[in-house]
C-alpha cells in the first residue's frame, strides 16, 4: 500500500504541523479484510469517517488508535464503542522504562535547581 496526500489537505488548527489525511477511503480499500490499521503517529493523517466506514462494513478487520483528530477523544465519539476499534488515550509511549527515565530526570533537575546548579538549561 502506498500513501498519498488526499485532495484538499487540511491543517490541524491545534498544531503548527501540517497534517493531511494520507490514509483515506482509497488507501483503506487497498487493505485486506484481515488487516488492522494502527496509528500512533498523528490523528489527522487518517480520515476518521472513512476508517469507521471500513471497520463497520467489514472491509478491514479493525484499528488500534492512540491519536485522533480531536484530543481528548470526546465521550460520545464512535471510536469508543465501535467493535473492532481499540482506542487508547494517547498513552502509546507509556512503559515502565519511559516513566522511570522521565521521573528520575525530573527529580534530578529539581534537586539541581534547588542546589543552585540548574541542568538542562534552555538558552
């Protein structure tokens, strides 16, 4: 499957990045019925309506999503209750190792700042 930009790219108003739907109904139609789409990158690269249609109609087996056009995902969003779609709360990066590094680095930074020797300074 090759990705392409869809006609009439849209800009994510919440981000300085230009995010265009590159996975549209056309790309979803190229997938096998046993395929799953996984998106942990940027929500707007997937046409949400086309994805819902593809899953609901059985044209693909399902999707696992950690990012969305709108975050947080609204309580009534169809991704929350459509069989075949696993929707997580933008926590795909969470591992014990990542948290350990994050919190250890944060604590180290606070201790250094309080001691008058700040580290990781942005200049």
